C-alpha cells in the first residue's frame, strides 16, 4: 500500500501516471527552452495573431502534436494484438476500449481536420489573390475553439476517464446508464467545441472564396484546391451541424435524464442516423481537400495543366452531393429492410464513378508530362493505387449481403484506413512538403522526405493489407485478444511490424523538420517553378501578401506569364478588404468555453454559469474593441464600398443561417418522431392556447417593428429607426417573460424535461429558440449601448443593424414553424 492505494490500483493506472510524468517533464523542459531562447515574444505574437498564415501554422503544429499522440495509441493497440492471448501492460478490457476510442476520435477530429484546415488557411487566400481570409478575427477564434476542444478531450485520459464507447459513441453504450464515468461527457463537449470552430472556419472559407477572389479570378479560373475547399466547406455546414444536433441531444440524455436514444419512447438507431449523416460526408470532407492538393501537386510536377479541369470540378461537386446519399451503408445490419438497403447500396456504388473519373484525370495529367519525382509528387503517386484499393473494398462493402459478413470485422478497419490514410494523410504530407516554403521560407530536405515516404507507405500497406485477410478470417474489431486457433496470428504480427515501420517514418519526418529549421538556408519565392498565384509572392509572404492584388487573365496565370503569353500584373485596388488585428479575446473566449464545459461535465453548474457569463462578457467587450471601428473612422468609404462590405458580411451570415436552419430542422424532426410519447404527458394535456397567443402577440409583431427600423435606416429617418429598434427590444423582452412563464408553469405542474421523450423534445426545441431570442435581445441592447456612447461609425452601425435584422426575422420565422408544428396540431385536436 502507498498512501492507502494498493499496488494493483497503481499498476492499473500506470499508463496515466507515466503520461503525467512525461508531460510534466516535457512541459518543464519546453518552458525552460522557450525562456532560454527568448521565444516568448514570438509565441505571444502567434497567440494574438489573426493572420491566415500564422493561424494556419498553429493548426499544423497542433495537428502534428495530436498525430504523434494518436499514433502512440495505434502502437499500443498493435502491440496488444501482436500475439494470441497476449497481455501487454494494462491495455486490456476497458483500457483497450479507451485506447481505440481515443485513437479514432483524435485522428479524425484533432489530426486530419486541423491539418487540412491549416493547409487551407495557408494556401487558399494566396491562390485566389486575397489579402487574408474574409473574417480574420473569426479565423483566430476558430483555431482556439478547436484547440480548447482538443485539449479538453485529451484531458479525460489524464483524469483516468477516457471515453470508451468508440469514436462513433453509439447509444445506449455511450449513455450514463452504461458508462457512468464522465469520459463520454468529455467526448460530447470536446467535439462540440472543436466542431463549432470547424463550422466557423467553413463560414470563413465560403465567404473568402465567394467574395475575395482577385480581379479576373472567375470560378472557372480557380485552382482545384480552392474549389475543393469551397465544396468541402458546404459539406461541413451540413454534416457538422447534424453531428452537433446529435451531441446536443446526447448531452441531455447523459446529464438531464432524457431518453432520446434509449428507454420507452426513445430510439438508439436515431443516434446512428444522426451520426452517419455526419460520418460519411466526413470521409469526403477529409478526402476532397486532399484531391485538390494532389491536383495542384501533380500539375506542377508534370509541367502540364490539369487534364479535364471542368470535369474535375464537376466530379468534386458530384462526390459532395452523393456523399449525403450513402450514410445508411454503415447501417445495413440494423434491420432497416431490403428496399432501404438496396437504395443506399446503389448510391454507394454510384459515388465510385466521379471518384474514378478523377483518378483517370490525374493519370492523363501525368501522361506526356515532364515528371519530377519530388517528395510531394511521391506522396501523390503513392496515393493513387492506395486510394483505388480502398475504393474497391468500398464497393465490396456496398453490397448488403457481403456487408453482413464484413461488418464490424478487421476488413472494415482496413477499408477505411485505406481511404482515410490513402487520401487524407498522404494528401496532407504532399501539401506540407509542397507549401512548406510558403509557411517558413525553407524547404524540407528531399532525401529525408523520401525516407519518410517509403517507410510510411510500405509500413502502411504492411499494416492494413493483412487486416483484410484477418477480417475475412473472422477477426472482430474493437477486441483486444484472440486465440491461436483463430488462425490470424500471422496477419496481426505483420500489421504490428507495419505500424512500427510507419512510426519510424514519422520520426524521419520529425527529424527533417528539426534539421530544416536548424539550417540557415532559405528558398526563393518560387522553389518548385509553380503555376498558381501563391508562388508569385515571397516565401514566407508578408502579413499582406497582396498589397497590390494580381489581375488574373487565365487559369494558372503565373505559369502562363512565365511562358510569355501575357504579363501577370499587380494593380492598385480600392476594394475594401479584411482588417487584421491582434487580440487575446479568441483564446480567452475559448478558455471560458473550456471551463464552462468542465462545469457541465462534472455537473458543477455554478462553474458553468460563471464561465457562460464570462463568455458573453467577452463578446460584449469584443463589440467595443472591434478593429473595424477605427478603420471605418479613418477611411471615408464610398457608398459602393459600404455596399461591398455589407455583402461580405451578409455572405458569412447567411452561411451561419444554414447551420441554424439545419439544427432546427433536425430538432423539428426529433419532435415529430417522438410526439406523442407512448407513456407520460400528452401534448393536448400540456399545451394551452392562452400562453401561445400571448407569446405570439409579443414576438410576431416585432418583425414589423424591425421593418420600421430598416425603413428608418435606409431613408435616414432617425426617429423611425429609434422607434423600430426600441419597440423590437421591448417586444422581445415581453416574449421572454411570457415564454419563461410558460416553462415555469409546466415545471410547477410536474411536466419536466425527463417526464417523457415528448416533453424532452419540446424543451430542447422551444428552449433553443428561447435562447436565440435571449441572445437577440442582448445583441440589440448592445447596439443601443454602442449608439448611446457614439462608438460606432455610421457605416459600421448600418452594417451591424442590417445583419441583426436578418437574424431577428429568422428567429420570428422559426417561431411560426414552432406554432404550426409543435402547438397547433394538438391545440386544434
């Protein structure tokens, strides 16, 4: 016994103890190194920065850090499976479940996503000739939300409570009844926070590509990486919102006793639908940007324009569209019926067509070209056969009868690693080697890069090719042991050797980065003899890479300029662009959300309340510290400039409304599915017309008063503007009081959120709308306060007031749907 703790307990937690020791030692050494080398000013500069390149570098560094962390989990898994009935360290039972859950979640959400978003940040603005992303402050906030979510997730391991229900978190296993420790609550809140950052990034990318392309950069002249980024961003808006909605409901099941995904009236299959509506498009969210990277790399190192550019763009769009029509192939075995399975089998096979077209396009791009076998090109060449193999096994899994045999076996594990690593990870490495000069002004060593490629790719095939055969032999996934009679030892041993070979390859990559940064050798602006605009600026580019934006006359304008077709000109532009700033508010807001989540996870609701208030306080402070205030005061914008700035913000705001609309659509669907519940309160017993009428008489006329404010804003009639704004505010407050009284009455009468699944559906839907009205009242109050202090220039106030009016009309529209779907059918009956 040591301090009352048994030796067995200490041994069982030895992995956590070792992690604490290593982390504290590494953290201490890092602090010493940073202080000794006087790197604190550099770090503080990056923490505050909103510049797209610096934010992109932070994404890349974070993604690589978590890559090694997730890779260690993979090596633990493979070591445990190396021999029959082997017991390696403590990696059995629940520990094994925690390791494979952590590995999958980290690699998908905290490795692949940030590394791709980092490359998007670095390359996309330069490729389209933009000064920065459309919303620099939002870009910084997106990163810190991602990072705080990633830290929150990994903290669960240090508290010895990692999530253990798999990266899919299937209900009811992920619910409180079956996994009582807070591990799966860490999963919910960490992915919710980082997912919010990803959604905001998608809004930013859409607005940047639609609104901030250089003069002459038509959609038909955009490089394929921005095209892939644009379509991926639209996929993110839909897919991540579906996941956020599912996590929102799962949170209520775990913390507040609702039964959406189990019990009488609930349905665990509903979680699977919500998850895979996200999960399969996520495959293409990870693959499409990689396709864009490969297209640019293959074109550059083949010295040829991409073959069939238009077909490539169409195929990217078709893959994105079909990606939302195949999710049920993950659920063939749950019993949805032969007609459903057949439909989704056909759509799954169809998606192979545009994917196959792209493979032939890449091959024809290389055909007849002057191919340079650089490290980025090697990763592109390695991708093609690897991804094709993953695609072939995907078609096999698309056959329901075959899937019944393959399902939940190592065959499935091998398939999705061939697609995710074969496309995404190899694409990330190709992009990192290719754009490294644009990040740091240095090129990674080619010899070490080729060692990295061969060790990693050979190790990859040695790891996952045998898993097809162990799966066909009957080896189930997520199982920590097997017996010699299963005849899978040889396959597992080969996979273990391959995994360690991949690990050695990653050490070469780490050494390459270290060696490169120890060297003083710098590169020119265009070390690869590139074709696209990013190679027309210095390496690394300045904070405003395009102070004089390029005038684009064709696709691949830099290359055609080199070939003497036409000179690439940089013109003086008066078009107002993004305003960069330095701010600590993004990291502080993400920190507040982190601590709010800790309060919710451990049900310390006082802590959650304190940091929720702190978060809103930071948003209030941000409104007064908005860098655009001084910018608008210093620059006298013309009416047409103000119109462009409004359109910039409107594009982003409408993208946000897509997110909100999808979430409400899912919650309306949830309400219709689960109402009425088989037991407990019925809607006709609960609802009363008087409360609905009073609430509606407050909220619905507020759209008319907001129209009055808009009229005053457009016509310059300040009296009408003030009257409209104040009336809207008062009506909004009246609605909050009336609807709050309705909630109070129901609770007082015993109609609680956990009474049955109908009441739960009602509260999560109407409660979310209530929070929107509350936020809107706060937003409008803030605008009035700023006007009272005269802190907003007229043009900026008009922009903010116009955007708010869109928000308020949307909130009123949702209330009309609530009346028609939630209340009226049961009040009338």
